[in-house]
């Protein structure tokens, strides 16, 4: 009798060590020698209250920070969602995730560098590892921001997101070129990246200059349904440098965007003395304003010219602080709201989609 009770107690205790509902997710990094595996979990993924219609209930594990354990060059990533038993779940549970480097600044703005991002439609991405790598150094921090949702119609308890950052070690002949991610968003310089889409034809743009001279080697983009194109141009020379277009599937749905492999022609030169503009064009045929319906960002990898020193990050810069508060979910809202101190996040606003943003990783192959 006593033995049976003890067995039951042991079983119960064993059960408690499994990821249980309500347990707070953590973010960890494991180094396999060829990959940094960042795991975020356990996360409970309930069925949204209303499955009918356009439900968009977001699940936000706490923002995590991991430390890079060894010097290397990142050249690609992949990700998967697994359940408590380690079985793979549909990858569309990932709404998007972002990996941010708070210690280095972006090319076009004095804000934290965006290392990579992916959306549910993305899948993994990779650069030719022999040619290109993004240098990372031991001890450097990476901030990981994740939004999940549940389009599967089933509950998944104790799930985890595993992001695999592929890298090559330093001290090898490759990669031949150190490259850095960049992005230019029409909703720069900070804040929520989505904007309301008026009916009919419209456009939204942002102008800026790079901190250093160099070459844009890859340019991809992210935008939403009803976008007709995105354009990146040199305003100073009045010259279009790249245009991206939507790629539709057989049903006419947005399946991806074209991607510019500019390195095949050894890149497109840009200089700090010139002004560059990104413009996204929409044709909203619904006849009504679509709240948060618009978005537009170009992103990719950039190779600095020889002898160019990347400016150090000024963490006391008001724009740096504002952007950091936004991606750490201390504030939410568009730039117009948060620039004057608005948008402080309370418990109730926290659950809302506060940080929808992407980089080139969201670009798709044009098949
Ligand atoms: Cu978007």
C-alpha cells in the first residue's frame, strides 16, 4: 500500500518536472560547433477564443537575451517549433521573431542593429557561406523577441521555438567577405512598423543616409497584401537602385517578394554623402481604410568599403533609447505617439502585437 502511494508521489513529482501550463518561458543558447541553437520555451499555445474570422491573438514569450559563446561568422538560420515531447509542430505557429544586437548600430540609423527576423511565411534563409559572413564576437549579446500565434486549431502545451543560427568559426580562409545586415523601413526611425492603409493608390516613404560607404550585396523586402512594389533609390542622383515586387501563388495570394542578389554584379555602391529613399506603394481596392494594413521595409546585407570604421553605438542617443524601449516592450505604438513619451506599456496592452517588424530574412526566393 505504502509502496503504491510512494510510486504515485514519484510519478506526480516526475510530472511536475515536465513543462507545465503557466511556466514562464526562458531563452537559452546552445553551441554545437556549427550552430548556435537559441531555444525559447516552454510556451503554452492555446486555441484562440474565436477561430472563425481573422483572429490574431498573439503569444509573447518574455524578451530574452543570450550571449554569443564563441567568435564566428553567421551565414544562415533555420527554425522549428517543437512540442513538450520534442515532436515538430507546424512552423506557422511562428508569427515572427527578431534577433537584435544592442551593442552595434544600424547602417542607416543610430539604433540597435537588427541581425535577423523571420515571419511565418519565411522558412530558413542562407547566404553563400564561402563568400559572406556576419562577424559575431564572444561575449556579445543578442536580444530575442518572439511572437507566436495558433492557426492550428489545436492546443499545444510546453512548446518551444528553436532558432538555429548557422556559423563558421574564425581562423578559416572563409568567409571571404565580412558583411552586415541593414534595413530601411518606411516607418523608421522607431516604433511600430505597421501603418493604416487608405483606400486607393497610396505610398509611404522614408529618407536617410548610411553611416559608412560600401556596397549593398543583397536586398530583399517585406510588405503586405495589396502592395504593388517597393523602391529603393538614390535621391541625390535621382536614380532607382532596386525595385521589389510581390510574388503571388496560384490563388493570387501574396506568397513572397522578389529578392535582389546584387553581389552577382558585385553590389550597389552607397555613400554617406547621398540621401536614399525607400518607398512602398499600395493599391487598396477594398474601398476602406485597413487599420495597420500597410508595411514596407527593404533589408539585406552590406559590405563596408575598405578602411571604413563602423561608428560605435551611442547608447545615450535619445533615438537609440526610444528604439530600445520599443523592442524591449517598455513602450508601444507608432513613432508619432512614442516620440513624445507616449505609449507606455501596461499589463493589458502588453498582449497586443507591439513589435511587428522584419528584415531581409522575410524575403522570398522568386521562383
Ligand atoms: Cu509585416
